[in-house]
C-alpha cells in the first residue's frame, strides 16, 4: 500500500491541523495565557509564508540533491511524529480530566490511537476530505458555542492589548511558527495531479488558518481575565471547555469541537509522518509505516521528560525545518526553473 | 463489506475501552450537593458535605414526609483541603462525587484568612469539581448554615438551591456569583471577586434595616454580597447596597428603590457606563447610570429621587474605596490605558483606587407608555 494524498485533500488537512495546533499550543499547552497571544498567532504566520512557498516547490524522493531531500524528509518525519505524540499526550490528559472514574492511561490512549491508525490506513484523501467536511461543520458548531457563551464574553479582558509585552509576543510567535512545521508537513508529500488546472494558493490557505486561530484566541481571552498567577493545565482546560461556568448540558458543543479537532490534527500528522517514512524507506508497506508511527505516538507520552524536551525544542523547530526547505527549494529553482516539483 | 465490518467492530470496541469498562453506578456515588468549610478550634479545616440519601428513607422523605431528612451530612477535619477530601472519602460509605455541587459555603472567618486565596485555588482546581457552584460566604459557622437548610420546595435540594438563588439573583438581592468567577477574579489582574452573603436567622420573623418584615420557614438567608480584596473577604453589603452593585455591574434588569415609604421600580436604560481618567498624579472614576421609571403613575419629585439614588451610589463606592476593593469593574476600564500587563501592575491600581475621585451621574427618564 502506498500512502499518498492529493493536493486538493492535503490543503484542508493542513488548514485544520494548523488551526488546531496553534490554538492548542497558545491557549492550553504553552503555559499561562496572556493577552497578546492572538497577536503572536498572526505574527507567527509571517515567516511561515515564504517557508510554505518553498515547501510547495520541493518534493522528497527525486530531488537533484538527494541528501538534502532525505535530510528534509527525516527532519519533518521526526518533528511530525514527535508532535503526534504530543497531541496524544494532550488527549490523554484531557480525557483523564473528563472521565469521572480513574482509568488506566493505557485505556485512555488506546481508542484514539486505534482511530488514528484506522484513519492513516484509509490513506490521505480520506483524511483530507474528512478535514474538508470538518472545516464546514466547525464554524456552525462554534456559532452554537458563541451563542451559548455570549453573555460571558468580556471584551474588556482583552486589555492591556500587548499582554506581557513584545518580548513575550515574539517568543510565542516563534513557537507558533514551529507549530506550522508538523501541521503542514503533509504538503511536502502531496500529489500534484493537475499541474495545468487552477491550483489552490497554499499561502492564502495558511494565512487564513492563522487568522482563524487568532480569532479563536480572541474569544478564548474574553472568557477569563488575564491572570497574574499561572493557572494549572487542568484549570486552563476547564476554562477552555466549560468557561468554568457553563452548565453541564451546555458543555457538549465545546467538548465535541475540542476532541474532533484534536482527532483531525492527530490523523493528519500521523499520516504525514507515515508517508514521509515510506518516502525514506520505499520498500516499507504503508500499513507498516502507519503502525510504526502510531506506536511511537502511543509510547512517547509515557516517557518521562518527553514534554519538557519537546518544549525546549519547539522554538528551534521552525529554523531547523526552514533551512533545508530553503536549500531544497533553491536547488529545485536552479535546476528546474521552479516550474516542477521534484516528484512530478 | 469486510472493511465495513472491521470499522464497525473498532467503533464498537472504543466505548468499551475508555472508562465504560468500570461503570460507576449511581447507587455507588455520594453526590455532594453542598460543601461547607470552617476553621475549627484547633486550627484544622472543617469540611461538611451534604449528600442525598439513597434508599427507602430517601424516597419517603423526598415526597415531603417530615419524618427525617432526605440528605446525609458528613463532617471531617484535616490540616489541608486535600487532607479533608481524603478524610471525607473515608467517612462516606459511597464514592465521593463532586461533579454536581450546587453551593460552596465558607465561613466569614475562614474567608478573611490570609491563606484563603490559596485554599480557593485548591478547591477550584480539584478534579471533577463543578466550578459553576454558587459561592457563599456566611456570617457565622458554615456548618450551622448548611444544617439550617433543607428541602422546602419540590423534592430535591439541588433543584431548590438552583431555583432559589436564580430568583434572588434576578431580583438583585444577591450577586450572580459562582466559584469559577470568584477564582478567576481573585487570580486576575482586574477587579475583585464577590460572593453571596448568607446567614442563619433563628427568629422566624425578620425586621431588616429598611423596615422590611419577613416570615419564612427557612432558617437560611441569602441576602447581600460578600466583597473580597486580594482574594480575602473584607466586608459584606446589605440587600440595598447589593442591588446598587448589581445595577452598576449590569447584572440586574430592575431596581426596586425604597423611597419615602414607597417602593419604586426603576429599570436601567443601558448598562452603567464606567470610565476612568488617569492623570499624572490622580485617578478619576466616572460612573454614569441611566434609569427609567417602569410605571407612568409616579407623580413624585423626580429630582429628589435621582438625588437619593445618586447619594446611595456615592456612599457605596466611597465605602468600597475605603476597603480597597473594586467589585464594580473600574479596573477593567483603567487597564485599557496601558499597553502591557507589567505596566498596568506597576501602576498599583488598588492604592490609586482608594484615593480616586468619583463622579456619579444618574439620569431618570419617564416611563414610556406602550
């Protein structure tokens, strides 16, 4: 089985993955939420746009400089698989919070891992078109959430606008740029089926993704006042899912939006990592690649210091990925005039 | 077809894997409806929990039989919140479940302790504790307050608490305060949290400061607001002050105003507008309230009525300024003058708020006939 995805399917998959990844990182997983995170979400997209232009130009398997292509694929494979493991750990902690009785972490992880494996084995187009459907369903769901929460939104809580200042915003923006690397790695392995037809503009899609993530963060910031003390991860999740105030029966839309978004993100990243692995070792069957990647994603969250290691690497991730992508794109441009991808 | 069957099998397996394998029967759960916290004589944290009784006794009592309570009360004490919860697990024959708490009551003495902000955070961050529970500070012992309340209307204590407090909040007698809001405000960079003020009335007949006389079969009273500063209780407001507080905070649809032996129904035309002017060395608070008469039959002196409301608002804000607590939301408006949170924190809002000048503007328009 060969893992592949068309460009038409890869773009919505990358869009949903990018929005979810940025939102999870800035609103939940990246420490205290301060007022400037929505600006960081916008600024983080700026260096990513040229990166995506380069990514659009390169492929992996048949680059003129094979070493650069393999280095790029290996790097993105590692980043995407590790990020998939991080998403599994978010699911693990969030499920543990919502399940009323104590349950073994293994049992919490197993369903989501099985679902991700099944999605990956259905191949890329299934994941991409599912993301396309979610992209349409999500705004409707968010509309319900916003109507339910409208009374509690306080625009005054957005001020002071810059949060802890430009220094922290810049740090968050670099982290945000790092979030795009695993979320958009699916674009590297997508098929360019119709080169002559009208091609969706990748940069516009990802710019839109950053705007959507930023808008979601604005609404998140209006739910709770900016705090001087760091709230625990669980409290941040509670504020995100229930606003701390929503009656139990009104929490469902937010919980559905959160977990379905996470599932799309995980499926996209697992598929991208498995497909990259297959590009590096073409003899491997796609299902085997999917199994290896899923196993990594399932096991790593249980490794001590995994999250702290990933947190330390996150600010450097974008720079580490951007350099080989730029190098590969330059080589393509030089030898192919930038008209064809490496795989076509 | 084979793939479809495999997908269906996986889908069927998923619910079995996640939590449902070890189902928690309702009969095995002790759903805590009200929690009361006190500081005991030996300095320990005293925790009292009220849970519904399950079985024939509960069903019988639940139908209104006066032969006993439908609820069990458990009391434990420990050095810390987590220790008290652990003790409660031991004292209760069923598994403690905090996901359906309706009300958390804290005694005034405990709420005024320096360690209370940390305790409030610990409570709010307890896994599976329903943070939307109403937050009440009571004048005396929280345990006595809890024991003074039992089902009067309906058959369920939880339903009664919800209905009663919603009714009081809509009338403006109490603030619409929940634990999550109090915790967010206490940890936030803006104003101060508020809670519901409660006390136990031994006498059936109560005569309040505004010459109201009330008879009620309930021993518990929910009247007024408890104000906090830096996460600690500082003072309580009576019903009339609480109505004004709710008016300023935009939490009430009507204002019943006792004036010259009569009660006049007023309605805010728009939410009260708060603006803060910051100069180099002074802060000016501007509060603008626009009211409308709900009945066109009023023929009294509207100028005097406006002056009465204005004076009361000025007295309330001055009283809160002296205590250093800002439950009105002036801080949120003032924070807009700053670009960054460190700049805002360095400004030292609470100290400046104490010394701020306040301009109150009240306008009253006549009732519009339909």
